């Protein structure tokens, strides 16, 4: 019997895994299960709440000038010819 792989989403409820996705497996089939934690949902509200929180704390024009100035600095040593 060939080994087939697929990803199925599940949720932990009271210490048990409850499948979110439907699976097409015969009753009583034995499977190997690998558990990986999925990435947490993005919190867009937190992003919106933080908007403008740096206002007045950072001089944006100075920051931009420093970024462009630093781009002109080469970290490489000049080659010896």
C-alpha cells in the first residue's frame, strides 16, 4: 500500500483533536499523525491601534537622511592591487 501524505486542519478541544477538514479514510484505518503548530492569526486591530504611536518621537526627515547617508558607506575594504 503506497504512503500518501496530506495536510488536514484540526482544533484542540478538551484535550482531543477535532478535525476541521473532512477526510476520506475508511473506518478503522490507522494513520501516522505529525503535529505542527500553525501560525497565529494576524492581529490587525493591534496594528491599527499602534498607528501614529511614534508621532513626535522620531524626526522622520532626519531618519530618512541617515538611512540614505548610511547606504553610501561601503562595509567592504578597498582591494589591494
